[in-house]
């Protein structure tokens, strides 16, 4: 039974990229419906365009509207690309709303990037979904063991890989300058001083290697929101450098895959762009200047063989990952979503799906579950909480303001940051 309609529920640009990419992997020919949860990080049209996957339909709504949404319930597959607490709230609430239906979607959850912290926390909130995607054999083993230990179905764990590991293999080119790309993260490193120091080192590398092009691959325009808050954007910090940035240091936007097409060395603190780069065979450096720390997420790459400092990069280092490590992370797998497609087909062919039931119930964890349900607008029965009198008008006004703010992000950028305009014109990259 082919999958004809797949719905992706997302709450940020990063999670949309993951969810939409998963959808294309597990059901390449299906109609794609996008549901964006209304929040501070709801992606703008520019951010959606940068991802490069265009849905057939899209809606923006609060989570509470999904329990009575007939189109959502009629999808063949639902991919939940949202935070774990909201996943749990919806598995609980949709399980109650869909109980007794002859048809309900196959519910797929997973992790947007590498699982380097809070593994149990995230897994327990996803337990009860039909499929939990694991991005590597290592993750699949520990997820399955944990679920079996709490009496949940470990067969729901399906090994795959990050869905955006694609693109052509790396080939050096003499038709362009050697290009070092730094993959920016909104909150790593954190703090103006650290981010300024990082920018200064990138500028110093560009001065030391005038024949190289050094790109700072940005995530968002000032005024746009991402999964993590960016308090000190490089677009502003670069204008505050003690020494003007050299012309071969440029700030760029765009699809990460397209930027990697012209990259000879990818540098980052801990972005999943490193895995995309490794998948293609591009030399990849995990920056050690700010320490190898759980707080930065770069401890995940300790065994990769790719830790390097700016000093080492200045001296010509071109790190290559350890093949055994990359294999363990699901990098380089052929058709990594074959098992997920087979699992979906088997579930849909087995007759009516069982009722969705999360691990956390009012009886097992009433305080924790109740708090998450309330935070997402639900009561214990999975119904939307009553809206106070007059709140609808206020909510509509807030929603209108948010929509207007997102649509005008570029205009706000131009108006609000006139002081960097000469620099932007000189670079010609913005």
C-alpha cells in the first residue's frame, strides 16, 4: 500500500529541514503537507526557501488544533519534527482523539541531529510513537535497550541516518579559490567575547591565506529566529572588529548543500554540517579552540580524528575522519531509509493500527505529563484548555504581529542595521 500523503509537523527551520528530508526519504512520491507550530521560531518564507523542499500545502497553527484536524488525521504518515515535550503531549492527546478510528497515520519521530545529551529524556517522550528513527547503529542499540527495559516496544526503533547526508562526492577544483567554510551555530560558542574571538581568528586565517576564500555560513538574518536563540549575530560583530575584515572573508547565506558544493575545508564547533561534509569526503575540522566540552557538543566528535585548532588550520591541516567512526555514525550508508519504508509498509498492511499510548501516563507520571500538557495547551483528556474570554482576539492580534514581523524580517534588517551597509555592499554577498 503506497504512502500517498505525508504530513510533517515542525516548529523551526532546522526541524523542518530534518522532517521534510525524512519525508522525501521514506515516501519520495507522496504529497507533502507542512504543519508549522506557532511559536517564536516558526520559520520565515526565506528560511523555508533556504531548505529547498517545497511542501504541497502548508499551515501555521497551535498544537491544540491538530486533535480535531481531519486532514492531519487522514494522512498516511505523520513525521513529528518537534521538541520531545510537544511530541509527548501530542502522542497522548492524538491517541485519545484517534481512538476507535479505522484509519490513523503512522507516527514517526526522531532526532534532528546527533544525540549527544539527554538521551533518556528525549527517548522517553518519544516512546509510544510507531517509529523512532535512530541516526546510527550506536543510537539504535541504546534506544532499543532502554525501551525494552521500561516495557515499551523496542521494534519501534528503526536504524537510518541523518536524512540530509547527500550531495556529490568532493572533488578539488582549480577553477575557483580554495574555500574554507565555517558553519555558524546560533549559540555555540556562546557570548559576545567568544564569538568575536572566533570571527577574529577567521579573519586572521583569511589574511594569512590571501589566496583562500573564507566563508562564514550564516543561519539567519537578524530578526529571524532559529531553534536556538542567537544573541550576538556575526553580521553585527564583524563591523566591530579592531581591524577591518579582509576582502576574502565573506558572510553568506543559502542552502548548506550548495555552499558545500564549493567548499574545500569545512570548519565548525559542533554543527551537523560536519557530518554532511564528512559524508561527501570534504576535509572537516571540529574546532578545539574553545575547549572540547559537553556544553559545546563537540565532545561527540572526540573519536572522529577531526579535532583541530585555528593554529593547525593556519599551518595547512586538512583533517579526515576515521572510517570506523563515520561508519558507526551512519555516514556513507546506501539507502539508509529502506528499513523505515519497510516498517511503514508492514504497519499499514497489518490492519487498523493500535491506539497511540505514550510511556508517560497520568498514572505513571501525572505531575510531569500534566505540566507538559498544560504548557502545550491541553488538559489531561487531551482536549484544548478553555481559552479565557477575550483571549481569542488577543491571540489573533499576536499572531498577526508575528506574521507581519516574519514577512518584514529583511526590511527590518536593512533599516535596523544601516551602519553595516557599506560593509555589506563591499562584500556583495548579503
